[in-house]
C-alpha cells in the first residue's frame, strides 16, 4: 500500500509549474491585451503628477479584466518607485467584501496588518485612511473588482466619499484613484453625484477572445507551466476551439490544467486531444453553474423549455414556435406569468449570446424560414436537471 502512495506522489508529471496555472497567477506578458494596457497607462499618466484618476474596466467572463488590472497596477507601483514616488495599490474583491465597512477594513489592512475587523464605524475608518495617506504622503490606487456586488449591496456612498476625499487641510488633489472592474455596466448604477467623477471616456471594454487569441494564450501557458514537448499542438487547437464558444481565457486554462492532470493519471508523457475531451466533460458542469448564476429567471425558464423540447423530441434541433409553447407551460409550473412574444425572442437571443444555445435558420420550407435551436455542448437531460435544481 505504502508503495502505491509513494509511487503516485513521486511519479513524473507533464506539469513543471502548477502555480502558473493558478487563476491569480499574473504572467509576464499578456497576449492580445497590449492596446488596453497602453490605454490604461495613458489614462493614469497624470497620477505621476499627483492628479488622481478614475476608470472602469468592463467585459464578459474570463476576458482578462482582473489580470490586466493587476499587471498594470503592479507595474505602475514599480515605475513610480523609480521616481521616488510611492503609490500604494490595494485590490479588493467586492464579491467577498460587499459592504462599505468590509472594503475599508480591507484597505486599512494593507497599511496595518493588525487593523481590527470590528470596532470602527465607516466614518471613523474614512478618517483613519485620510490620516494614513496624508502622513505617508502617498497616492492610493484602489481596485474594486466585481464592483457591481458592492453597488448592489451597499449603493454608491463609499465611492462618493472616496472620490471626494479632499478638504481644505489638504492642499493636494484627492490622493485616491479608483478602478472599478465588472462584467456589468456599473456606471449606470452610480448616483449622479459620483458619476461626474467617472468620465465615460475612462472606460475600457474588453471583448471576448477570438479562437486565435485563445490559441496564443493557451500556448503561452503551455510554455510557462508544462515541460517541453508534453502538450501536442492538436490539444492546444482543440482547447482554443472549445473555449472560443465563450471567448473565455479562464475556461481555456482550466481545460489545459485538467488535461494535464488526465495525462498524469494515465502516466503518459504527452497531453493529447482525448485528455482535453475528458477535461471538457468534467469542466463543463462547473462552468455552466457559474454562467447560470448570471441569468435571470425567465432566461432560465426559456432554457429549460429548450432542454425539455430536445429531450422529448429526441432530436438535434428544437423549433422556436414549439419551444415557445413549452415555455408557456413551464412558466405555469413555476407560477410565473409568461412574457410576451418579443420578450421571449429577446431571451432566446440573450441565452444564445451567453453561449448556451446555437440558433440557425432552416431553409425555406412550406412554413417559411424557421429558427432551429440546438445545445452544442451538453446533453439536454443534464442541463434540464441542473436548471430544475436552480429554479427550485
Ligand atoms: N491576455 C491574456 N494572456 C494570458 N492570460 C490571460 C489573458 N487574459 C486572461 N488570462 C488568464 O485567464 C484567466 C481569466 O482572466 P481574468 O481572471 O482576468 O478574467 P476576468 O475578466 O477578470 O473574469 P471574471 O469576469 O470572471 O472575473 C486568468 O487565469 C488570466 O491569467
Ligand atoms: Mg475577474
């Protein structure tokens, strides 16, 4: 028994650096994000003359929002230091810290590791922060990652306070710059008093990665994380193909990592497409779950109706008019009022955009053109179970 354990623990691996496959790993280079990094640098140039800036970074899941922000802020801190200028960079994930008080504790912890988790009001903490920045004569660059979670839970009051941090005693400009990062359009959630300090032009929008971009990103990770010649080019091709449906680099890297684990499990020295396919089957369920969380109830009901139709008819495609009938019945089951025809069409479009379904037009038949819906990636039964679980 001990031998088996020892053999497995010390068996050779195709992976040379597991750390490079972590989601919070920041690679030296970020392929296909050079333009965005250049734009960020231009926006924040005034910071080197003590003039604060605010910006917004927006884009769908896995498009590099978090990683480019980290890369940029770390570089900015380093470059400013060469000019004897201290910029403190704090990165807060607002999904984890979604109240004003939790965000401020996170910021103050950066300055004082032992800052207590309780005992100070928001106003007191703002004053402490004020003093810290004044005393140290530093600039703060605060990244509010997944900022929509903070705005949703706590509104924009903290932003209001942080963007109006100056008073008569401070001769300098506001020492705080803020970057809000989100999948959603957070500017539309801001009060007008805060909106005025976020210039619309200071928004960077990241698009989904194309297949070829995902290929380059995956290939870079192969180089960073795997031993030489342990991942076949076909495997990288397949990963790029699969992930391109969502344009999501995280999905690509996760597939790569899992495929490497499969190769290790089989004790082979080369990652081949079969390992990628196995990785995909396992990863799909996790990815779906995260994506489903972003859908509204009627999107879920529409998707469920498609899954039911496909399962019932046991066919490759469902026809929109049939799905709409099923949708009406499904709504009833869940005590929801079915939405009007045009709304239903919008739902279809939106779940297509989210990558759950493909829609194509049939050739002209006796009924004219019809829309044919398919689920490219997952058995209808699996999706149906998941959705029913979700809606319950
Ligand atoms: N251009 C790139 N080059 C190399 N790696 C990248 C690139 N873009 C993204 N990645 C990697 O893909 C993964 C996802 O990126 P990131 O976490 O920045 O996505 P995100 O846009 O913040 O997604 P979410 O909306 O889910 O927070 C990370 O592991 C990141 O390192
Ligand atoms: Mg992110």
